[in-house]
C-alpha cells in the first residue's frame, strides 16, 4: 500500500468524522473489525462490493499507523500478572 491517505478520508460531515474509505460511508473500524473476526479480504469485498482490495489494505495501513501514534492502556488483573 503506497499511502492510505489516497483512499481514506476524515470529514466531519461524513460518518461523524470517523475515518472512511473515500467515496463510501464504509468506516475503517468496520473493515478492521471484519478482519479481526476472521473474515478474509475476499469476504469483505463480497460483503461490500464498492470496496477494492487496495481499500482494505489502506484500512490496515491506517490502523497500523494509528497504533504507532497512540498508546491505549490495557487493564490487566492482578491474577494475570506472573511473578518470577
């Protein structure tokens, strides 16, 4: 994927400013959630025919870049912490 910015838009007037694939109202989180749930790129393209393979890859590239930029704390229960 060359640059996700070519395929993803963030417009406050579209989907409440959530990142979407340009020219659609398909939000990036939806694509990532589908992949996380085990859907293949082909499954996503079948469910959303307006998308292309490059759109799905752009969503992945966007998600990857965003996780580099922001730390999201994960709560760990004390019982899950292993002691040496």
